[in-house]
């Protein structure tokens, strides 16, 4: 039964591993835990996302949103964990992309459909389909662009199109409003369907969205205390005023997009004037 499962090779099979010597066979049998741990976190994120769909079928939408938020937290942890323990791999990158497609594409679309889009019948289902397809296209484009060595360094601080986690946050806005008194009917379901389609197109658009990667891993000494207090305040608000906080967060993210575009245009103009790179998002 030694061949019941293929060996785990984080970066794929290597030709030099096929020489048959004992050292090679030992390397194939023993994989450092640092390569496996981030993938375990990714799988747990997928479990949380799919469990959110079950909660939605049971009309437990508060639990469904909580599980989607948990999936988002785990999604942010797996990559950082991999970089922290130096366990990044091609396998992990592909797993992370597939998890994003499930947790921020399929799951929000199904939860939103069960909550309100089904009131719009076929139109609501088409909107849900478009959202999922747009999410997968956006992730595929992200994977391709990640290997583009010709992309100017300053542009790497921006996403091209709204990222999948951000899209999931804002597309679920009708669910947050539902807990604040929003009552779904045919007309509102039709409006939500249009809203869902707009978010889908924002994902596959060329809209530059600032990613925050240019901030780096260090912050000024004077900003440490305000940053900690701000995070504590947000978490406390999320725990005590969950739906109001999520509504504000989604609206704030949407309001941020025009400012992100303006910031990108300023940087593009500055770099094009200095002749350091193209002025269009990739």
C-alpha cells in the first residue's frame, strides 16, 4: 500500500530526483512540516467557506457570514505563515488560488442567492453565475500577472480589478442590510442582481486597486499605539455591532475605489514623466 497516494512534492516533480539513489527516495518520503502547515490552513479555510453554504441553506445567515469571515482570516494567514516559515511552494500557491475561487466566488454567490437573489428567479441566478465566473477569471488573470517580470515595480502595489476577498465583502452588502431591516422582495432582488453584476464586472475590469503592499513590514514608532487601538476598536465594533460595522466596511471599500484610481493615475503620471514605465494597468 506504499503507492496508495502519490508523494507530496511542493514544487512539482524534478528530473534530478529520478536517479533512484537512497538520498532521493528519503527526500521524497520526508517533507518538512513547514511546507504542509500553510496548506492545512488553506484546507480549513475551504471547510469554513463550504460550511457557510450549509448554514445559508438552514437559514442561519449570521453563522454563514461568520464562517465566510473566518475563511477570509484563514486565507490571509496561510500565505503569511508560508512566508514566515519559508514554506512557500507552487502547490501552496495553486491551493490558495482554488480556495479563493471557492470561498470568495462560489460561497458568497450561493449565500446571496439563497438570501435574496432567488426572489428574482432566472435573473438572480444569472447574476450569481456571472459573479462566480468573474471571480475565477480574475484569479486566473492574477496568477498570470504574478509571473510577469516586465511589469513595473510600482504597479505591483496595485491589484488589477477588485480582488476576490474585497468583492466578497461588498457583494454580501444586501445580507448585512437584511439584518438591519432590509426585506427582500422581487424588486429589491432585481436591484441586488444588478448590483451583483456590477461587482462582477469590477473584478474583471482594469480598475487599479491599491493593495497596501508598498507599506512594507515596518511601521513608524509613533504609529504603533494608534494602529493597535484602531484594530481593537474595529474588532470590538465588529463583535458588538456586527451588521452595522460590516455595512460601513463594505460602503467604505466601495468609496475607496475612486481614490485608489486617482492615486494610481498620479503615480502613473509621475513615472511616465520620468520614463520609468508604462502608464496603463496590466
